């Protein structure tokens, strides 16, 4: 049975070692291809499409996406077992949206647990909850869940889908997950007013077991990727928020009673 799990195949964009974000300790992040959302500010646009793509970087063609087995991924992940042990780290699945490949994600998480590793996912929670409950949560230590806005119309305008499924799943995940942390990508013009952050924080505070909320300031590190892919970056005129403004938003979030911080 174990061998069959390790043979499960999926499609990844990248594996990043020695990360200190997206979960506790030193971690290896596995970026899965495919995402149902089209966030205007997405810093990983090359991971939105499930298909294998090419992008032109400084005149050179780079292929984005490769099909791998769980065993192949774990060979890379397990190289840093000693660092995980010393720091309390482990493996995190990201993307894209890892829930868009539920069988592969589940097999990766289960295998990591078999190897004694801490597991986490960075996710929007946009999937059938039965899939999350049955395939993901049994093998998961940390669920880092993005909640981007409380207004369904604004959510759809900037992301391509309304937020009803996200919010409903957040309630259900909170009841079942070992640990759920809410994260808010904070984007000027989209959700960076005290009222908008307060609304998200107050909702997060109603979720059973949720104690932390992280505000993730908008950045432009992925902007060049859009031109490399032949796509337009529609937020080109938006500047990252000033630290003073982020501190104001942090104060707004803290009124919910949650432990709040800038960055994750």
C-alpha cells in the first residue's frame, strides 16, 4: 500500500528548500501546478494553469511544470530532514492551489507523515469540503488559509470567483483541522482599508480554534513573470503599502482579539 502511494503522480512547478515561511521552522515548499483563482496580484502566475508552459526569460525559454511521483518529490524533501528536526520544520504544499490536485496532495502529505515530517498547506480552501476532510486533513498539521475579502462581488471582480465556498469551508475546516491560521494578502485598492481588514478579522475570530491572523503586504516580486508569459499585469500602477499603513491595518485586526502580525 505504501509503495502505491509513493507512485502517485502529479504536476509541480518548483521545489524550494530552506524556506522559513509558510509554516513553522525550516521548510521545503512544493509548488503544485493549477489554481481555480486568478488573483490580479498573483506572484506565481506561471502556476495558475495546470498545463505545462514555457516563458521567455532574458531571451531564454524556460519550461514551467513537470510530472513527478510522490517518491521523486520526497527524495528532494528528505534531504533536509536534519534541519526539520532541529527547527520543528517540515514540508509545505503551495501553488497554484494544492487542492486542485487532491489525490497527489493527499499522497504527498500522507507520505511525509509516514516519514515523521511536519506537514502544512498554503491554500484558499476552494474545493469540495468532503475532499478536504477525507484526503487532506487526516495528514495535515498546519492549514494556512487565505481569506481575501468578505464582499463576494469584490472578491469575484479581483479573483474570478465569489467567496461563499471559501467562507463556508473556513467554518468547517476550523472544526476539523489540527491548526488553522488565517492569512490575508493585503492589496491596495482591494482590501487595504481598516474596515475591510476588520471585517475579515472579526470573521476569523468566530472560527473555533483560530488564534492567529497574518497580514501579508502586497509586493511586486512576480510582476515580470506576466510579461515573460505574454500576459498583462493589471496592477502595474499599484505600489506596495507603506509600513505606517500596515501598522494601522494591524491595529484594526488586533481589535478582534486574535494574535495578529505582519508577514507570515
